[in-house]
């Protein structure tokens, strides 16, 4: 997704909104139901819809496993998530009320994703990323104490390309003296006029530090950390309770930075 798209995603998250779970009555939609999803679509090939359903179900299993909630009961029947697939970008912009650069939009509280077939990175990026947001927030709660960078890092971890390429970007920022410490990253907010390089670095660092927590400090610890957040434990308190060597965000920053530098 483009940098502007990422900014839009961050802005969307800062203003959680509700949405309807049924297709708009004024529009003609076809419907396909699966175990965990309902897809509404129009003028979209059936084989594409079938692929969306299969990919969404696979991503659902992957995201819940990454978060350590594989026994999660899911969204069966009345709890299913909804995906609207508009016929094209023009239809998406005009009738979904979204900006063309967004490629996809997720509404966490109502478990709704809106997109269109030619959206950039539909299967590799957009779909797993948006599901990452929805599943993470439904698990830990809408009001859990979670910094934006951690939220975005969890979502980006679901995108394999972003997951594996983030360390290089952060390492380059360190070498150029552009690295943003986690304490500063925690206070950051992204807006449409935020400098492009800053936005790119924000997302690279978010993906990198979550990848570090999972791969270097252990999946089981990360799963426990998410469960602490679910219990409404403050973010730093959850770090302390889960990771014996981490007493604060500053401690996490030091360990992560040492990893990036190869110390």
C-alpha cells in the first residue's frame, strides 16, 4: 500500500466508527457466506469472490495463530465479519465513501472491510493487514492501552513482505542518524501532511519491533503479552509482567536497537 494509504489507515484508526453489517439497501449486491465471513459483491467474477473467501479464512487462521489465540471461537453465524467488494475503484470511491488512495478500509467495531478487486496488494497486504487490525482489537478490546506503533506493527506482521523487509529500513535509518526511539514513536501521530519519509520510517519501525518481540523474545511471551493487554493492563506494566528484562519502553528500545545493530 502507498505511504498515503498507510497514513489514511492510521487516521482511520484514531477515529473508530461504527458501520452497518448488512449491505446498503440502495445498492444491488450479491452475497456469499462462509464460516467466518460474509462477502457482499457486485459485478465481480465468481472465481475472484471464491478466492477472497478462501484467503480470508486462511488469513483468519494465520492471524489468530500469530496472536496466540488459535482456540478463538471465531465469528461463526451472527458474529461473522463482512467484506464488501466493490466493482472497481470508481465504485469504491463514490459509493463506499473512501479516498481512492486507501485501497481498502476497515471498521474495527463492526468488523467490516471495504475494498475492490484491483486494490494494490489485495491478497498479500490489504486483506491480512486489515484483518490483523480487526482481530487484534476484538481480542484485546477497543480501549486497551496500546500505542499506535504497536497496533500497526501487529497488523503489518501479517504481511510477510513487510515483516521480513522492515529491519533493513530501520538499520539504514540508524546509520543515517534518522532512527526514531520508541519513546518518541509512542507519542507520534500521523496525518495527511506528515512528511513521507517520516511515515515510511514509522511503519518500518513498527513492523520491525513487533517482529523482534515475536521472533527474538519468543512467540509464547508475545502471546502472554497480548493476554495481559486483554486484561486491561497498562502497556508498560504488561511489558514488565511478561518480559523479565524489560521494565519500560526505553528498555525495549535498547534491546531492539542492539538487535538491529547486531551488537
